[in-house]
């Protein structure tokens, strides 16, 4: 059945994200296999991938979470974000957080979205772009030291 | 080198410096003397008085002094106004100094003249700014502006190559001026000795052709980019941390907001700032000198490329090759290959700074109504514990050396447990005797929920450090880190894990961490 097919992609994490996502591994890349269709039968897209990474891959580092996050207040139940929700510097509420760049096959994803939009003559939302077998998808966090 | 030869070499250096000083003094005296003479002549030239009407002068004995000085003045003016046409476009010493780059087709005579006429602003004279400024001064850029509000610290010297041991405490701008002036006295150096602020950014940038962002905070990166877009300046932006670096040439070509043929700005690439808690400085994360050095040198290189390609006339601009397409260069010292280039997007159609719908205006920037610090968010100092969960370094010293202030007992080596939560590499540099190292990365990676659950099932799978601390349920635990932030979070975590036995065992942290320990108790404890 076509729906059972899988795709192989490579994920990369740069600029310090490797430590966050992959822990103490020497590699800054990992190969993963995804089902090519979502549960509802659509081709998998970047949004789907972000959720997959968030749910399955991110090392839960508390350094990045509580106390230092102004939205967190331990005395206010409404502001006690569940750990996962406050967790990562990379993904929040299914979206890539500020200061990070998504790089697909050596190009900024916005760049690919622009190219695609021009080609198709319609507006393209970057995180709805579909993923293909063999894609290399990398996440680059900005550095600020100098 | 043997100590005697060091002493000998120092003697020689001092003698040579003293000779130089004598020489400079005599040059100064000479210059002052000729200035005085010049003033005297000017005074004679302009002096007029009714008492000595020159027309009443008897010409039999020659021309009146005032006429003579007037004649001289006219003669010398002719010389001033029309200097003999220069035979060569550069000075003799310039051909010699820049010869190795002049003979390259990428530079050539025109390129060198462009560098000479160019002015470059370097914002931040640290790990990036020092090498960038050194290479631009060396290459003969006519004017270099230097912006920095900091002073030189010893911990800067492993990477900030313009500063020196003897200039620790001097402002970075002054220290850089000394170094750059001795490197190339032909470069005009313009000091801006305070931190870049929104109120001054536009007036500071206005007089320059090109800007280098060598700063170290997200807020300054947005401010610099916005200012460059508003003023139509190309920006060479770089950053570095630990073993990695990044480089972008932005607003290249520099076109007005709304012109889609201009290069993207910082906001196009990063419309939203990073979460503040994720921003790590070189002081906290560390930085390898050559890593930031590489990035600064690349900034100088990109600046030279932009400046020597710059065109003077519209006709020339048509024939000039277009600038490289926008890209992000990523340097990673421990990866193979070390360099990678990522293709970047063009200007973002809805960019807040460079699109037709831009909301960033000169007024908004300079009035301070765009709050860059707030935009990027500020981290608050950690304040996770109550006063009773914290101990001052003075009192902890008593615990170690005197009578325990809590129990009145004599000190004993194992009266308590001291946990140091710095990462192992830092712990190995220096630590307090008898402490145990439990790095914060391990503490924060320990899940309280899982530990509690496994507690029910006889601590199977519990992390070693937790079970180790459980084995001594009576000893109070003191937690220390570098500055006193991670230690608080660790105390909290330990209590979540139930290590305080429901409040029976005291767990707390050392206020101010090892920095306070060094400042107050043990001056010999290393500072790093
Ligand atoms: Zn922009």
C-alpha cells in the first residue's frame, strides 16, 4: 500500500543545537525514517517533522526552561507551562522559535518557499512544504558572541 | 629563553624606546618652533596700523616690510592653491606599503584608491573587531571608526589581538588606537568611546561607507542592521561562540527600503529574536581565540571586497559585477569540512525594516521608541530560593574552618557534602577541597517525575548521583557553582527529588558562588 511507504531524511543541528538535541553524541547529524503519509493520508510536510522532532528527539534540558522564562510563574497555575511546552529553544507550539534557521538542502527554507512560490504562482507557507526522500534538513541557531 | 637574556632584551627595548622618545621630543620641538615662526609671519602679514602707513614709506631704501610680507604671502598662496600636479596617484611610501596587494588584479591601483577614500565603522572592538580592524588598517582603508564602551580585561587578551597586557584597564577604543596607529599611521582613526545606543546610532553611522557588526548581543545586531538599512549602508555581520562562527554580508547592494533588488537585512533572515534564555555569551559558553579570529578576518575580507568593487558613477555601476548572492557562511572548527555556505533568501516582502511596509523609521530608532533590549527580552537573575535556603560565603567558610553556626559543632571534614555543579572541564580547573562534582547538565537532565516513580520501585534506574546522595541522609548538602545561578536550580531539583527527606536534611546554596568565595574568602582561588 502506498500509505505504508517510508522516506529517509537526514537531520542536522548546528551552532550548539547538536548538544541540545543529540546530547553528548559526537555527530551533529542523524538519519531518520518517516512514514511518507500522515495519519490523514497527506504527504508529510515540515510541520509534521517539527512535531516529530519535538515529541521524539529533543533532550529535555531544564536549563532552557523555567525561572528564566518570563512567562513562567510557579505561583500562578495558568502560567505553569507544561515542561514540554516551555522546553525547547528550537520548537514551540509546533513552530520554529526566533533565532533559528531551517536549512533544506543547503538553502534557507524561506528561500526555497520563495522559489516555489515564483514557480507555482501562488503563495507558499514555508512549514507546509512537503518533505521528499533524501532531503537533508538542518537547524541552525544564531550565535551572538563576538 | 633564559632569564638573563630576557632581562637583556628588556634593557635593549627600554633603550630603544627611550631613544625613540628623545627623537619624538626633538621632532615636537622643531614642529612647535616652525609653527611659532609661521604665526609670527602671519601676524606681520596681517598687521596694519595707522601709525605706520606703508604708503608714507620712503621707497628709496627698499620696499616697506608690510609690502614685503604681502608679496611673500601672495607668492606662497600661489604655491598653496596650485600644488605641482602629482606625478603618481599614490605616495611613494604607499606603493611600497601596499605593493603586495596592489599587484593583484582584485585590488590594483583603482582598488587601493577606493580603500584610501573609504571609511569603515567597526562596532565592537573585541574578538571580532580587533582582527577586522587590524587587517583593514593594514590594507590602507582611509578612515576607521571604532565603537566600544568597554575597557580591556585580562580575559580578553587570548583573542582580542589589538590589546595587550600593559593596556589592561585602558578603554578598548584607546588601546586599539595605539595598536592600529603603530601598525599603519596613515589611517585616520575616529574614536567613539561609548556603547552604541539607539539615540546615537544614526548620527554615528552617517559619516561611514560601510559597517562591521562585531558586537555580542542580539539587541545590538538588530539596531545595527536597522540603522544600516535606514542609511543605505552595507553591513558585514559576524558572530562566534565556542568552536563555531557565522558570517553574513547584509543589505548588499544597499538599496532603500521597498526596493526588492537590495540585499536582505538581519530582520529578513531572523525576523524574531532568539528566546533570551538561549543566548549564551563568550564569558559563559567559552570561545576559542582563533575561531573568533577567523570570523573577524573574514569580515575584513568581505569589507575589502565590497569597498574595492564599489562604484563611483552610475555608468560604472552598470558594468560592475553584481555582488555575491546573499549567503550565510558557517564555520565549525571541529567539523569536516570546516566551512559551509547556506543560500539565503532575498529581501522579505513584509520585513519590518527593509520592505515597502517597513515600520522601522529613523524617528522610531533615534527617539528610542523602538526598544531593542525589550524586543530581544532580558533574562532576570535567578532568584529561586528563599533566604533560609542560602548561605553566605562567610558563613560557609565558618562551616569549613570554625564552628558550625547551625549546630555549634567543631568543624570536621565530612560534616557536610559540598556539591559543585559546574561542568567537569571547569571543575577540573580549580575546586574547593572535598567537593563532589555533579555537573548541572546532568542535574537538569534528571527527571524528578521519573525519579519519584522509580523510588517506589526500589530506586532501580535512578541516576547514580541521586542514589549516592541518598546514602548519607543526615549530612547537610551545600551546593556551589560559578556565579550562584545553577546552584539554586540544583537545590530546587534536589528537593523535588526528595533528597531533603521531607525537610529533615538542610539543602542550600552558596550565595554568589565561587566568584564570591574568591572575592571574600580566598583571594588565591583562580578567576577565569
Ligand atoms: Zn529586511
